[in-house]
C-alpha cells in the first residue's frame, strides 16, 4: 500500500455517517461532535450515550440496519459494525460514490485512518502508523505530552494574533518573515511557562519594533 498523505479536515457542518451502535461507534461519534460535524448514526441497537445525543438533537439516529439512502449527502463514513462482510460491502458502496470511508480495524477497507492526537488549542500533533499499530501511536502521543506542554497552545494563539497584525502592514515578504522568525525563535514560550507576562509584552514589542519604524 502507498504511504498516506497527511491532511487536516474541517468537519464543521459536514454530514458524517457512523454505522454501528457499539463502543467503537460511540467513540467515533464523540470525536465527530467535538469537531462540530453533523452526525447521522445508523444501527438497530445503540448505546445510552447515543440515545442521549439524539434526544439533545446532537445526532440523527436511524434505528435500523444500513440502507443505501443513508449515504445521501454524506461527506465521510465510519463503519463499525461487528460484521466484516457488512463493513466491506458498505466500503465498496462508499467508494463507488466517492465518499471517504473508514472500516474500523480493517486497514484494506479504509481510505483514511484516525491518528492519535495531541492537541494544545490550535496546535495539533497527529501520529499515525497507517493502521499498523494504533497502540504505538497512542504511546508516542503520551510521550509527547511531556515535551509539548499546555503553554504551546497559548503561544500559538499569540503567534496567530500577531501574524494577523503583521499581514495588515506594508512590509514586504522578507521583512514579514524576519519578524515571524524573531518571534518563533524568541524566549516567549519559556516566559509563558514561567508566568512572566510583563516580560512577554516587552519581548513582543522588541520583535515587532520594525512596525513602528
């Protein structure tokens, strides 16, 4: 199999389908809701959590077996039934219609894999073994938690705000890049970790000083 192309998807408002009512399906639904997807669930049986989500109008719950019309207007599919033949059949139909599909624990029938994720606000590190060892990916994520503390998320937010300010100036590309590099290479992250806000403001002024020039 060819190596996978890493990509981050914006699922907000996208129609996503989960087929299955067990624990794995429940985890997939929870993650899709976290990323603001519109979730349709098809299963003859479902968990209490799914029932609660449906009652809160967070998901559309179709209490029956999968039917082809369930794929209407769907962007992405997780099939997590306990029947491998069913999963393969759904995968084939999705591919015929050009819909991205993940058959849980069945790499040959996956167009994508869900990585182990370490998130610090807008900073997101995704670790994948291309479906070969999810446990190793999870282990690496836990190890990275030590090296990428919460302050990185705050630092990314600061950099994002400053980048928008810089984009509004008349500086050329080289001048902008110089400021970006001075910010990224500064000690602001360490100051964040130490809670030294006054020094952070001073350091930002130093890095942005050419804006007043």
